[in-house]
C-alpha cells in the first residue's frame, strides 16, 4: 500500500471518528421514546435499557463475511477467496453467553468444477457483561480461487485459477470496556436487552489474533492441471492492537433503531515468512506497526419477542504480509442480515448457565 493511500486511510479515520463522536452528542432528545408498559411486564429495566437476559434468544444470520486476500506477485494482483458466496449461522444467546455456529451452504458440482471445493468452519463465543464485552472466534478456510482470473487469462468460460491447498486459520479475540451504563452492547450484539432511549459510549479495549496462511505451493490452472510453483510463501503470526471505539444507537418509534460505530486502532504484527525457491527454503521474522479503522452502520427492529435487522461493516488498514516477491493484504468488507425470536429459557439451557454463575460469581451482573 503506497504512502498516499496510507495517509488517506488515516485522514478518513479521523473524519469518521469525529462524526461518530460529536454528531450523537448534538442529537435532539426528541427521538427518545417512553417505555411502554406492556413491553416491560417481565423484565428489569431502567430509563434507557430493558433487560431480557433471562430469555433464550435464537437468531438466524446471513452474511457475506468471508476471509479474502489480495496477493501481489511480481506486479500481478490476485484476488483470492474461498468458494463461498454467503455464510449462514445460528446464534444462541442467554444471559452473559452468546454462541454463533456457522452453517456452510451446499456447493453445486458445477461451482466446484469452476472454482474448486472449499472447506470452511467458524465458531464464535461472546461474553457480554454490564461493562465488559469479550469475543473469541476461530475461523478456518481451505481451498481458494482467483476471482479476477479474467483480468490476466484470456479464457471464455467461468473457470478460475485455483489454490486448492491454500488454508487460512485465524483465532481472533477482543475485549472492550463500556463507560456509559445507559448504553447497551447487549442490545447491539446479542439482543438480550432492548435500548429504549438513544445513547452512546466510548469503549476502549484490545484486540489480538493468531493466524496462519499455508498451502500456496500448488496452483491449478484453467485447464485443470496442477502446477507446483517454484516460488511461494507461507505465513504464521500474531498481532495485538489497542482500540478506542465509540458506539451510538439512535432509538425512534419505540422499538426501531439505527446504530453506528467507529473503532480506530494501532497495533503491532509479529509474523514469520517461510519462503521457498528453487535454491531452497529460508525463514524470516518480521514485525510491523499498523493502523486500522473498523466501522459500521446498521438498523432494525428490537421488539418484545421478535427482532430483526442488518448491518454493513468495513475495515480500512495498511496491514500486509510481505516477502519481497509476494505481498498479501487481508480484505474486510461485508454485510449481514438477521432475524430472531425470544423464548422462555428451557431448563436444559438455564440450569447449566445458572450453575456456572454460581460456581463463578464474577460472571453475575451487578443488581440493577
């Protein structure tokens, strides 16, 4: 990424962050709604938040949140992605715990012939407390294809160049702290609460990840021939970053909402590169600092039993892995939509979670 683009990212981060912080501070309180008596029949609530943590939430989610990369090799840019257009997931939430399990859609034989086969797996655990928010996610993708094959290969049909053995493994986590007690991260993340008056909060924290990109040796061309590359690189590393986020939820017409957030971060990436050439294999260790901005916009309906909505997320960063001949840059830009329903928690769910709370009292929330 060139210096001008890095400067543009930094300037855009400052502008967006300013908008997210100062615009909500000047929003008229006329948008805030009174709590309706029928909504709070069974719930503990304050002026801003209705508590539904003792309900069992089931949420169906559809997104295009797929791990993709842009790889530059000798001046040629490859856009790499697994053979997966959309991800499906089921999210279960009760009290402090939220579990997201990915469901892989079936790929047709025709799609496999054109773009190869991909194995994917994603599991996310989230623990949300009154002030702390913790996320841990493990993501595996194996089998990538070059989506922009037609940019440099003169070929009539939709067959793509493939890296059938390329594998991406990522363990990702975040921890953040909420300052404003009137702002609900649960309403935004797990829908175990309802934000009934507009509010926002600063949320500083840390993020970290451990990752590996391997299996780039084999290339499958458009004729279906497997080619063992003479020059290829594989990466393993870890990074940690400090984040200073701001989140805001606008509430209007009782249960309808819109939210926005911006999370600038600065971090350091430690990674090793295994470079293979006809002369042999060598390994280098590198560290680099990086700037990033995660931001998003969303909206929807969060009612007594039914909730639904959507969100657009993006990540701007100068982060990249480089080994001279090859540069790999991760890409993050996706949308998601969801629909959910609240049930009375079955004993098979409530008993184990209640037992964990009793054994580990720190997991219990402070009394309202």
